C-alpha cells in the first residue's frame, strides 16, 4: 500500500534539512523523508543540501578540536546540585480545586438532565 505523497516546497525542505544531523543518523527518520526525496527531484535543492552538509562537517570537525577544561563536568554538576528550586506545597490546593470542579460539573450535569427530562414528552 502506497502512502500518499506529501507536497513540500523547496523552502520547507530547506528548513527541514537544516536540522539534518551531519552523522547521517536522520537518513531513515520519517520527518526527513519527503525533504530528502525532494533533493532527488530538484538539482538546486540538492546542491544547497550538499553545501549545507559540507558546512556542517567543517563545523563538527572544528568543534571536535576544542578540549574542555579539566574538571568542568564536575563543576557543572556541583553547580546544579547547589541550586535549590523553591517549592510551594500545591498538593492540598490542587485537591480542593479538583473537588470543586467535580462538584460543579456534577451539579451542571444534574441541571442538564433535569431540563432534558422536563422537555421530553412522556
């Protein structure tokens, strides 16, 4: 069974393909499927995609040359542990709000049923 073909513009395809990972890990991802098919049909889009991939490869290779500072990982984790997010107890208030909504909805349903019964011929 064939899937219906999605019509995609070159502009949309370029946007989708700009998120394509340099490793090629997205080659079988359905999100990229139609945009990749569009590159096969349109030489201009194909050229743009090839240039984008080459640029991405250069950026990846440059980023791989950066050596993080020793102990940076531990410092980041320690900083995260030191941050305390203030928490307010919302549990009781949430329970009260839920109970009020249930009561309101039950009351509303009861009124609707009474009105419907009163209007229906017997």
